[in-house]
C-alpha cells in the first residue's frame, strides 16, 4: 500500500526544478524549489504543521483549542488545514493588502478572517499583529506567532535545508530567498552554511521593504509595495541577518514580470514573492558571474492566490500603470 497516513505527511519534500528556459543564456544553473506544490499551496505548510506539533507537545495547545495568527494568508491556510485535521478553531488577522483570493480561500477552509487597515507602524496597538496578540491573550487562545516562534526556523532547518542539500547532491552554491518572518532564509540558510560555509545566501527584498537597508547597515525606512508575503517594516525575530551575503532589491514591476516570465518559459504559475526571488536570482547571475554555479531560488507560493491581483491586468493597470 503506497498511501500517506494523512495530509500532514504530504507536507514538504517538494521538487527542485531546473529553470533553464527562464535562465536561458546564463552560465549559472538556476533551480526553483517548488514550495507552491505543498498541500496548502505554499512554503508555510511546513511551519504551520510543525508549530502546531511543537505547541501540542509543550501543552500550550490543547484539544478543542483555538489558534490565533497574524498572517499574509499562507500561514493561515497551512494552519487551517492542520486545524481541520486536528479539530482546532482558527482566527486569522491580516492587513488589507492580502489578496481577496487568499482571504476567500481561508474563509472556505473555515477560518475566521479579520482584515485591518495597512500602513500602521508595528508600535501601534492597532497593527494587525498586535491585535492578534491581544485577542489570543484575552481569549486564552494559542498565538502561533510565526515572526518569533523558533519552531518556524526549526521547520526549515530540519526539512527545507536538508532537502535542498540532498536534491543538489551537496552542490548548491547559492540560496536566494525572501524574508517575511525570516523562517525560510534563517532555517534553510543556517543548515546549508553548516554543511558548506561557502554557500552564499542572497536576500531578495522588494523595493519599499526596510530589510535590505537594515542588512546593509544603512538608515532604512519602508514604503508601500505590491509584492505579498516578503519584505517588512520591522525586523522579525526569526530573521538572522548575519547569514545574508548579498542583498538584491527588486521593483514591483520586475517581480510581476518575472512571475509572468516563469509561466511563459517554464509553465510555472507562482505568486509575486516567487517573481521577486526569481528576478533576484537572475540579477545575481548577471552581477556575480557565469561560472557554472548552482543557484536555488525558493518559490514560496502559487499563482492562484493572485488571480484578482497580479494576474488581473485591470488591477495591475491601477497599481502599476507602466506594466
Ligand atoms: C507568499 C509568501 N512568500 C514568502 C514568504 C516568506 O517566508 P518566511 O516567512 O519564511 O520569511 C511568505 C511569508 O509570509 C509568503 O506569504
């Protein structure tokens, strides 16, 4: 019998695919780590299931309990699947920037969704992350707390990193990732650098995020941008900036175009953060040489979460008139 025990055991072990058409003409090899093929459609399934397992083991999440989380959508979707399997309630707090597609999906999965105005600083008690924390505290629910929960980094250290090492037979030279919570970059990057200290970690950061400036030690402010899920206006506790070797800032128009190029050249249908990361991988090759290096780009989620945004030309026309 070749049946999985449950959906939980289908999380992770995502394929690595050569992006040779997308990276045509380069003398480096770019590979995409297909996180969009996780059961819930994103890299966040890994941390959702792992954080819940750890919370159950620690006795802070008990049968019939409620999970509260601040999310750009994907962690909520992963948590909703785990909650359905295990019988928990889920309450998600999101900024209004999160696409309607992801909000609709969360509602279909049975989560309560609370959408709040964006643009508030993290110091504001009305920031969606602070409201999630308050709700959890006042109601006695468990806050998954992906931005600071060490189980997030651990999930990637134990799974994403080893998978990439194995899939590349130890020949990975460069990892390109974005940072939302920092879990992917920190956990995967730490594992790969422990295996080979020469592995370079590249942060792909949307123009408008403060993280690029922060890593470069520059005065840094944030402004709005379209890419969802990566970039920040504060420093997430799970982001170990010391792992980053290079930073590549990507404009919204380049992230959107790269997502469309991945579809056209590779039949890979992904979201805006994948576009940002794939563009940064190309840029890295252009800037740092064509010497046969193996570059792994994380592709965090699929395009179905963005049908009403970056894949809707009328939406794009209002947000990015030049695209
Ligand atoms: C679409 C998308 N891409 C990338 C990320 C970033 O991953 P991480 O939180 O591990 O830094 C997120 C996280 O929120 C996301 O939703």
